[in-house]
């Protein structure tokens, strides 16, 4: 197994866990707040989709803009959105990730992170670091989803 395939396999497993967590829910159930937090299952799903897309854009384009409004909105299923639509979008992003990773010359391709208080100064991240970050964040948010689902 190659490093690329192993990372993608682990990411696919985390995605499958998140998809299973929202399986069988209505839109209303997926947007229900079940804890003191404002997190919802639909919001978690939408956020991991947003984050994976944003980070893959960084790998491909070499630049990243942190927009706190978009970040906050990524946790909220908006009117007109559905859980089924969010799941479809997540599948599209996952497919794109696989294609981008397959097309990279190697995982050492790196770009500078923007200047922001949450990034170390003058730091570049390789595609490998970005993929590991996506994997860690997806696993992290799976934990949130478990708690939200168990609390309903």
C-alpha cells in the first residue's frame, strides 16, 4: 500500500463513519441542537465538506484566505439545503480529493500558509500535511457528531 492510498483509505473510513452517523435522519433531525453547543449533525457534515474543499483548493492553487464569516456559516444548514444535498456535496468533494492526490507529483508539494494568529509564522504546508490535517479534523468532528447523535 502506498502512502497516498493509506491516507485516502483512512480518510474514506472517517467519511463513512460520519455518513453512518447521519444515516436515516430527516432534515429536521439533522438540524436539531441536542447539546448546549450550537452544533448539529448537518452542520458538522457541512463543515467538514467546506474544510476539505478549502484545504484542497490550497493544495491546488497555493493560496488560502481565512474568512471567519464563511467558516461560521459552514456549520449551518441554510434554508433550501437538505441533508441529502449535503451528503451529495460531501461525495463530490471526496472524489475530487482522490483525483487531486492521484495527480500530485508527490506529497511534498508545499505552499505558504497565510499570515494569521492560528498558523505559525512563515510556515508552509505540504500536501501531506494538508491531507493529515483533513484526516485529523474529520476524525475530530466525527467525535462531535457522535455526541450530537447520542444526545438526540
